[in-house]
């Protein structure tokens, strides 16, 4: 299996440290608000990566943090504490906010068929681990105290900007304009490991430490939670591209300074979900959630399908029209699978056909998790010259990775008996009619509706897609 490694800027063969086993770390959500569907694009694609590794026979252990302390509105250690901002907004305590939005996050994940990682660790439960690593960094001369805070000294490293050739766009979130300089820092790139002198007098969560009562910086939590649960050698670390700098750059700096050797071999970054006005982000105030999609009548799995139609290393533009197109395609797919499930004479699985198509699927996924090509293989299965049993076996097999609920949705549809008895001729006319409607050729669409009626069927558009019923 090959993946693009942000560290080397190359698509490389993925070779874990220990044959057959994978240690995988994912930056988790900052739980001060709902996850938006952009955040969830990252989690969907990481879920596909994890599931494909498992599908490929690898034994994956995946760890994710929950950021419930220390993440400021600028990733460069300035601005307000995001958790405190959330608590003020809702007149609740920080821990109430953390609990509410952690639950909301996992509820969204469940709706999107995103598997919960093997270990989920809230930062507030790992304070002792942070203190241990920060103390060691001070001892080794990589960290210093200034103005009451503890900073990582980036000048002590041979190379700090390890992901050097990232795009300007990727830097945008981390390095915002107009943030005030912290005069305690010896070097511009230095970052906070532990805050005691914070400008937030009302910082709710504080802990005793050798440097006074305070709280950890954001970056240290991922390094510590990863090392604690996955050991000194990490195979793969994931996140959105906005995490490349400064977050992941800082994680590497402090982890490798602490360990004294290379820490993580592969860095997997998902590109952003954008709207027509740029990156979807919470700070802009307007963002879309899974609940909003549901309110508008979309199955969350349609959004997952929409994400899978594009490669994770390309920016993806969200518009309602694009989502509608994904919905139409998804509904048709389910419709066609429902016809297979309803087929009384499914036959026996044809091993040769099965292996051949499975290989095509693996080939697509092996090429840097090319989900859009993998979906093309799914259509090839439907068109293949083989029986229903083989097709259904393949669809079920691919869906272990894609997780778009194909068999379950098709069985439900078949149960509703909406498709079972509809002749292929009527189906073809209905598809032609839909294409005419899309092209706004309503005269042709009406003509086709009449033809369908002449064959004894009624066709109409519903929120769930095209519905065909016997007259
Ligand atoms: P946060 O909760 O802000 O810490 O972000 C959670 C995850 O979502 C991180 O991996 C981010 O890199 C990622 N992310 C943030 N915005 C977007 C976006 N518009 N599209 C895709 N991923 C994003
Ligand atoms: Zn992280």
C-alpha cells in the first residue's frame, strides 16, 4: 500500500515499524463547539485509511486525543482559550461544555459510520504525563521558563521546519495576522508547553505543577498522549492540512527532543473542505453540521459518499448542488443494489470474478487511498458480467472500508418493495427522465413520464430521490 507522506512529499510504500502492526495517532476535536462537516471530512478519510489498513490484514491500534484544555484561538499561542470561549457563550462550565460537545462529536461520528478509535484520551486526564515530559525537556535543555510560562526552545534543534515546502494556504490558520508577539519567547518560533501567567484570570481549569499553578499548551498533549499509548515509535500520524504548521511541526520538535530519535515515519494530511468563500471554519461563525444536513433531509451517509467521491489530497468544494448530485448518485446506487438483493435467484459466488474485482478495488486503494477510483470499481461490479451473489459479496466486502451502508440501505429499500417488481425498461426510462430534468428539459421529462405511465408505473421525485410505484 502506498500513501503520500507529508514529511517526504512523496507517495511511498507504507512499511510499519513492526511487520503486520500499525500504531496510528489522530488529532482529535477541540470540544468547544459542534464539529463542522469540514472537520468531519478529515475524520471520514482517516477512518477509511484505518479501515483499509485493517482490511489489508494489518493490526491497527489507533489513538485520538480530545482537546478540552489549552487550545487558543490562534494556533500560535495567542488569542482566547477556545474552551473558555465556548463556556462563556453558553453560560456553562468548561467541563460541561467539554462533555456536551464530546458526546455530540461521537454521535456525529456514529451517524457517519466513523469507528471510535481504540483509545480516546481527553487532555485533562493526562496532566501528569505532560508534566513528566515537560520536566524532561527542561532537564535536557530544550525548554526554558520565561515570564512564568515554559517554552520550547526551537533554536536548539538542527531542523525545526521539517515539513518545509507546505503551501501558504496551509499556514493560514496557524499564523494569523494581527496577533501580538509574546515578548517572553527567545525565538519567534518558540511555543508554550505550560502556561502559568496567562492573560485569562478566569481560566477555569488549572493544575499544580513544578512551575506553579497553570495548564498545558495544546501541542504537548498530542505528543504525550501518543507516546503514552503507542510507545516511542509511531507509524502514522493524521490530521487536516491546517495542522501541519505549527501543530505537527511542534509535536515533532518536542517528541524527538524528548526521545532523542525519530518519532513518526508517515504523516497523513487531509485537505480542506471549502465553501465558495474559502475554508469552512468555526471562527468564521458560519459552518455546517451533520444535524443541519439531517434537518434538510440528507442522510449523513450521503455526505460520507460525497467525501469519498474525491481524493483526500484535493480541496473539496461544498455546495448544496454538489451534495444533491452525490445524493442522486447514492440513491441510484442503492436502487441498483436493491434490485440485486431482491433477485430471488442470486446464484453462487463466482470466485474468479470476485477475486478479479476485489483486486481492482485494492489497486485503487493501494494507490494513496484513491477512494474515487474505488467507487468507480463499485460501479464496475454492478456492470460486471456475473451473478447477483458475487456482486453482493463484493459490495459488502468493499463497504467494510467505504462504510456507506450499501447493503443495509439496499435491503431496506427492497423490503419497502419499491423496486422489486420494476422492469428494467421502466428503470431505464426513469433514469433518462431524471437526466432530462437535470438538463431542465421538462418537455422531454413529461414525455418520458407518460411513457412510464403507459407501461403501468408512476414516477415522482421525493426528498429521498426518484420513487417509482405501480399504477
Ligand atoms: P479542531 O476541532 O479545530 O481541532 O479540528 C479537528 C480536525 O479538523 C483537525 O484535524 C483539523 O485539521 C481538521 N479541519 C479543520 N478545518 C477543516 C476543513 N475545513 N476541512 C477539513 N478538515 C478540517
Ligand atoms: Zn494534535
